[in-house]
């Protein structure tokens, strides 16, 4: 596990059984970038990657 995976591991451990909507996730990402504008580019890239994840299947 990479050092940067610690947050992902914690998320999976604490909330891995929960179901959320993409609308909820989008709102959480907006809140996060409002509070942490220095991460806006990274969050935007993640959101774009998630939005286009199935493009390779076509």
C-alpha cells in the first residue's frame, strides 16, 4: 500500500458498506474544493476521470 492510499483505506473501512449517489459525491467534492482550493485541479481531474471511466468500453 502506498502512503497516499491511507485515506482510501480509511474511507473503505469506515464507509465501505454505504451507498451514495453521484450527486452526493459531486456535492462533497464541491464542498471540499471550496474549503481547500489548492486541490481544485486534482479534484477536477478525478471527477473528469470518473465521469469518463466507461468511454474506453465504446
